[in-house]
């Protein structure tokens, strides 16, 4: 009789435990819309953490039977009892909540649950199209964070474009790894401030607040714009980063065309990511140096335009650029005499700065001023050039000319050309010298070339399209007629329109 009562009490106690668990968990999911379980987790400590994806479920197994289980935010999770020590947790919406479970021995188990959005489809697409990249997708409400590493800067833009099809905002934390080739297009020129003022051009106000400036001497507040520098007459150096717009470079071209800007150097340097590169446009001159025992030696010093730079690719395809341009020229006015020999001095201007910018943007360095004394002569045309008497018809004056150094640096990513991208031939390849009949009778200065013995260079069909094919017969120089059997080009990229050339 006592054994039967003990069995009955155990059954009633188990039923009570299951009933309390079901009521405390606030079951709300029906049998038809329950997510399919995706895994199982064993709770071994009193403090546990769990990450889930929305619309998924997880089994939680506790080390002892659970009496009560509560959820802080029922809109995020749903808990359903399956056994005495096991519950099924279903993720309903994104968010953060906590499960508090109480065991038979009054032990409290806290499980911190973080539910994120479902980005498995986006992750699968990225893994399929970028197998060499290591990308991680983390959704945050209506945004997504994409982190990892790619081997090409072009992949960064492609990954972001794909992610924008799934989420409104994309937080890009992708890093570009590997070896990159950077092409640095540089223009070093001198601009006459005096002549610009005479024409009514204010260089500092040409671009408004889009041109961010700074001062090497600290006299200008950081972050000041060019418009705020009109009354600051003591600026010594300023720089800015501008996009590749037509306004800025159009002004530079106008200055060069009207002889208001003198180009000192216009090189293009290509270097590997992180490797220093330099160029020098100028020369060397000898100087005398002591050599010991009363003897003297000769050393050569550089002068001209020199540019040293180091470019490194950062994450998101941005380029960290360190630039050190130096412009020097021989100044006989600063010469010194050593052992009866005159050694000329050097007048130099240099800048050492570093910026972070996107590929295709232009770094503009300006503000390095130099005052030159120049002589101007004016007089009556013809009479002022007469010997002896010409001085009566002309006047000479000295003019103070302020010359400002302007340096434009534009970094871009470079890569070797494929075979189909290499242009056919070089300058003059599409033309040939005329024969006597074409030159004297028809007045042709140049004519289309004839086909070679094996492969026919580009020729022109009746429709004005360049065609490639085999030569049917060699050139007949006696009659001045070049015959070819053109065929349609196999690669459509080679076909391009040409202006008609009169050939009879």
C-alpha cells in the first residue's frame, strides 16, 4: 500500500512540474508554425550564452529537471517544454533576451540569447561568387556588417552591391590583402600669383568650401576652409583632396594654355603597394669637398624636381599616401668660394605630408611661395630694337613676381594588360607613305597600309569599318594600287569606325 502511494505521489509531482513549466513559459506557438529544430545545446553552467538566427529553433538540455522557466522578452523567443530537463527554444524576431530556468534544487540557470537576422542566403551567394575571399556577414536590424578580406579592390564594390540588394544599409569593413600595383600621376607646376591678380582670379576662392586646407606653421585652425583664409595673409602651406571633377582640372588646363602656369614635371610612377618609389627630373652639379691631407675632392649634388612617395592600400580600397616632393634650383647668388673656386648654392622648396584618400582622387599641394625679381621691357615696335638709339624709345622696369608651387598627385590602381587589351601597332601603324603616283598626281600625304605577306593589318571596308584578314596579293608598287582580301574580324573589339580615305 505504501509503495503504491509513493508511485502515485511521484506521478503527480512530475505532472505538476510539467504543468508549471508550460504555464510559466507562456507558450504561444501552435503546432503548424513551429520552426524546425536546428541543433541541441547542453547547459552545464549557471551562466550561458546562445546565438540564434530568426525563424530557427534550438534544444536546451539542463542537468536536472526544471520547475519554472521565464523569458524576459516573449516577442523575441518562445519556449516549449519537451521533457523534464529539456526545452525547445524558438527565435521569433531579432533582439536580445534572457531565459531564467529554476531546477528542483533551487538552482537558477541564466541563458543569454541573441537573435540575429537571417543572412544565410547572402552568405551563400558571397561564398559562391568569391571563393578566395574570407567574408563574414552580421545582420543588425535593417543593416548588415560585412567584414573579412578580399584579394582585389574590385571585389569590395561588388560585395557591397550584392549586399545592398538584401539590406538598406551596408557597413563595409572589408580589407584588401595581397600585392597591389599603384600608379601615381603627378603634375608639378609653378603658378604666378602676381599675374593671376592682374587678371582678377582669386586662386583661394576658386573652389569654395570643397577645398579643405591646413597650415604647416599652425597659424590656421585645423579644418578651416579656403573661404576662411581670405584674410589670413600669413599662410605658409595648405593642401586638400578633391574629386576628379572638371572644375578644378579645367582651371589648371586654362592656366597652362595661357602661360600662367609653368610645368616643371609631369611624370607617371608605378610601384608596388608599400614599396618606396621616386623620380628626379633635373641633373647634378659638382661641388668641392675636403678630401684630407690638404686635398679636395668632387661630389655631385642633385637639383631639379624630385618626388618620393610611399603608397599603401588600406581597407575599403582606400590608399594611404605619403608624399615628399622637393624642387631645387641652382642659385649663383648664394655661392661660396672655397680654395679659389666658386661653389653655387641651392634654392629648394619641399613638402612632407601623408593623407588617406580614395583611388582617383587628387591631392593638391599649394602655398609654397617664392618672390622673384624680373625685368620687363616695353617700347615702340621696331624703334626700340635699334642699336644705341633704341634706348630712347623703350623703358625698363623691375617687377616683383610671386610664384606659387602647385603639386597635383592622383593615385590609381594599375594592372597588367591582357592580350586583347593591347592596341594594335603604334603611332603611324594605320598609315603609310604614298607612292609617286599618289603623291604627285593625287596629292595624298598618307595612305592606308597594304597587307603584309602573312597577316593583313587593319584595312577599311566600304562601310568604314576596320577589318582584319589575309592578304590576297602583294603590293603592286608600279601601278600604285594595294589589293587585299578583307575578312570580318574574329574579335569584335578590334572593329572600329575610321574616316573615309579617298583611294582611286
